[in-house]
C-alpha cells in the first residue's frame, strides 16, 4: 500500500475480493484442516465446494467428490 492506495495485483486482495468472513466452530476447523491435509486439498476449496453443493442439492442425497477439487 502506498499513499493509501493498494495494488490490484496484491495476492491478499485477490483472495479476499468479493468474499465475506464465515465463522465456524474451532473443532470443526481442526477437522476440516485435517481432512484437507489427508486429501492434499485446500481447506477453503473443500468448504466452499461442500457448502455450494449442499445448498443447491434440493434435499437430495449428496456425495462429495473431493478428488475433483
């Protein structure tokens, strides 16, 4: 940041742009991180994928395909 301005190429800005914080239980976060590490995936990608899939499932049974992430 220079003179109160930021760069649009800033990696933190790119990561957070258009997103809001989501607060979850700390034990669930520990489990999510362990699950992500065991599957060599990003915890954020897994959480976003799972939430999006569950919200749009129309009450159908859902199978998470973590390998495709």
